[in-house]
């Protein structure tokens, strides 16, 4: 159970009813508004195109498959869903909305719990990966800010030592979020992480968030560096690693699948953080990632402010998608 609110900023316990939750939780109505374009693209367009038909024939199902692919559900998943309809006679076109809701629910639930892992009275390490431009650095800053507002002592590790000015960018965000940072420009990323873990352990930090490089043009070097960082974590603090999270930009759609494949090969991923979900019509990538890689989304970015990072709730997502 992830309890961010065990203590307030002064370290004292708070009664359950008095715990501030607004900066982590996301209201259902706001979620509906955030994914409204995805709802139109992934659900409403398909339903309106199918539900008035008498029976499922090849023409209707081919058209439906194209719509699902265009909604960034992915070729494999779109084909799997329409193939199920080809091989059965019980579900009628008028029941397509209920059918899709059931299918999407099964897929997301199979991918695992959407709660962010956290353990009280312990160091919690979050190993963050993703391509440059996905919003990785800002997600880290927002995550750090929310932990700090929850009364946690937070440290960042500037592990992207490859990209020019990456350390400076993370340093600026650390100051904005009012958290500490280990930054050692120009040295090996694994060495930075080594020092950060030692500092976090010696100075009793609750949270350590590790930034990493996201260069795709040199796949071998990227994998080698991520593996070295993971080895450092495994050696110094194996019981402290809570999440190995891939950050994806919701607007990349199907490109997110290829990114997930690459990083899955390099790191034993546990979850996804989806940035820029607000206004995107490509939120179907949540379901595609769950199906293809068995990874749950745990964090969603819904705006540009520091507080615009929210905990993802899979049940609410499905409910909002189909209302």
C-alpha cells in the first residue's frame, strides 16, 4: 500500500481524515476531461461506426480494426480484438461498447496494479528511463515535488551525463521543487548514482530519483550505461528499488511501443509514466503497452505546473473512457 501521507512536512503524524491529498490524487471529472479526446478517438468513433449494424461481417470488422489502429491501440491488439469478434456469434454490434470495455479492463488488470510502490521508513529508489524529449526530466521534478509536499526527504541523481546541459536542467528543476541533487558533470553516470545512493543512505533520505540518458541513436551504449547503473543499484541497495519506470509522451502513440521494446531489453521495467496526457487523443497507448509488455501506467502528466503529475487509477481510467 502506497501511503504518501504518513507524516506532514514537520514529520508529525496526521489523522487520516486530515491528510492533504489534492496534489497527488486526480478527480474523476478532471480525468474525464483530460482523456476526452482519447475517448472520442478510441471508443466513440468505433461505437458510432458499428453499433447500428445488424451483424459483424468482414467489411465492418476490417473497418473497425482500422479505427482501432488509428486510435493507437496497435496492430497486434486491434487484430486480436476483431479476430475475437469474427470467431463468435453471441456479441452483437449493438453490444460493442460493453465488449470493448470488458476487453480493455482485462488487458489493463492483467498488466498489474497501478499503485506506485513505496515503503515507509526506508529508502525508496525510482530508476527513471525514457528517450530525450519524452518529458522525463519534468516528470522527475514533479515526482520529487509531490514527495516533498508529502513530507518526504528527496534526493535527485543527475545520471544523464551524456546530453549537453542535462545536469544543469535537472539542477534548475531541483531548485524549483526544493529538493537536493547529486550532480557531477562529465563523469560516468554509474559513478554519479553510486555517490547518490551513498548520500541517500548516510543522510536518511526517503526518496532517491535517478535520471538517465535517453539517446536512441546509439542503442549499444545506452543499454550498457543503463545496465551499469542498474548494477550499482543492485550492489548497494537492491531492496530499495521501488520502480524502474519508462517515461513516454502520450502524443507519440505507436512510437511508444518501439521505445518500450528498446528499454525493456535494457532494463527490467516495472511501470510507465505517461506525460502530456492532457489533450492527447492517443491515450490508447496505455492499453497497448499493457498488452504488449505487461506494464501498468502508474503516473500521468496532465499539465505544465509542478503539481500536474497525478497517480494513475486504472479503474477510473476505464470508467472515464466509457462514460
